[in-house]
């Protein structure tokens, strides 16, 4: 029987101008966000773009704003199109808030400003969730305006969530006293790799017996270090002919471009492009490989791919960059200078040393079991909401 004085479930309007669902970091996290809030006892209305796959979340009402621009895709990061969609989303969110009282308005990235305005209009709490560092995008008037607006929101929100400690430090550096919480990303799937699925993936990826598979997962955005990655491939193959690179991600146009680059360098046949893989199929694909790659060169947030890598316990080669260093050190990864020659040497040397690969892999899974899992993620969001709601 429900206690008479028990507080009612918190009502949350969750705003994100990201395609949901889509195969990349932020949209993957959005699904975990709203699922965790629902499991924490919140009533969640999730307002998002009219773009992306339909992927229901138990206990969550997903609402899509009208597609008045007839858009079929939207670029990563701030853009004029996203700004235009923000205006449409604000109108839709305003209509929703007029019909139902919300306790918290939770805005992700550029929707943080919308969340702040709506929260103040309707006497709710504003939570801003920060996924990226504006400095990691190419400088432009749009990016500079977005960075200024983000600082405005971080000073005035009731709480800010950063996906990594570097983003939390940006909030604290403003000196506004805004409560800032680090709720780290977790692997992109809750599915565990199994022996049969891993063996099937290996059979698909390996073109000849004895190949050493080195896999990259992610978008082809500049901050990911994609140019460094492809520049290192011919150098690494020259050092270790048994290497085969497996690239997961990219659009058809991006893949065609880099195929052409590799063809000119004479190593196209040593690189397999497999396109985008659903998150629940990714664990077996990664477990089927021998080396996993993170060539990140910009940004302060933890690369989501690293959590997927650690989960399957495979040797990692990563650039010695602050973003990778947030969760990696020499005990679990081969960290190298962010230069093609150094990256190629790191990959080739591990490819030739099975014992070193096994040694690095043996310590990877512990981090996921202790710190980067859905239970810890859900508890982190519970702590944020307990603070802003005074519960």
C-alpha cells in the first residue's frame, strides 16, 4: 500500500535535438538517460527530432517534433539546421508544458537553453547535460555563439551533468557555484559477447588465416583523428603484412572517399569497411578482433568507443591525448604520440606480439565492472535528481 506522505513520481520533460535512434555516441546515451530516469521512478516525456529509427524505451513516452524542414539527416554538432529545429522543439515543448506540469526540464547540449527557459517559465528545475566541448568543433560564428550560450546556461542551471571530468571542470571553472556532476558514459550496448557470435564475426572479418585484426569504431569526424588513422594504415601494414584493418562506421560517401585514398597508397585490400553495426551486434564484432583503435586528437569528453573496447577485453592502441587518458593508462593500452608514424608503430608492434596483447587485455574488463556500467550510470542520475529536487 502506498504511503500517504510518499512524494509522487517526478515528471521530467527531456529535450534533445539529436536523432533518436541513430548509431553514434550522443543518441546511444540518450536511450540510457531516459531508461535510467524511468527505472529511477520518474515519469519521462522525451521530446526529440523527427529523424532516426523508432526505438521504444519502457516507461518513456517519446514525442517527435514536426519535420517542418523535411530533413532526413542532421550533422553532428551545432548548425543552422539544428538551431532551426530548436525553435520548433521549443514551441512543441511549450505546448507540452502548458498541458502538464513538469518538475524537471532536462536539456541535452543545445537544448540546455530551451530547458532553462521552460524551467523558469513553469517553476521547474533545469538540468543541463553536456556531451561535448565546443572547442573540439571547427571555429565559426555559429560555434562561438553556441559556446557563449552554453556558458550562460551553465551559470544558471540547477545542475549540470558532464559525461567526463574534463567537461565538469569547465563548469566549475566558471565560478558560478552550479552543482556539476560527472555521469560517465557506459558501453553502447548492455549485451555481452558470446562465443558463437564472436566466432561468426571473426569468420566474416578474417580474409585469410593468421590475420591480425585491428578495428576502429566511430564516426569520421575530424576530432576523432580519422585522418591520422588512415595515414597510419599503409605504414603499419608495411611493418606487419599480417595486419588487416577493420573500420566500423562512416557514411557511404565517407567510405568511398577513404577507399580512394587507400587505393592511391596501395593498401586498399588490407582495409575492410563494414559500415555501421547495430550496438547490440558490436560486442561480438569487437571481441572477434585482436587490437582496438582510438586515434582521438581533440575534445575533453571520453570517447564512447573506449568503453566498448574495455568491455570486450582486447588490447587497445590509443593516442596519448587527454580525452583518451581520462580512462586509459599504460596498464590497459599502448599509448602513442598523435602522429601517423607513432600510431602505425604502436599497432604493428602489438600485432607482432600476442603476449603483449594478452597482457593489456587482461586488465581491461575490471574498469567496466567497477565504474562504467548501467547500474553506476543509473545511480549517478539518481544523485543528480535527488539534489535538484531536494529528495
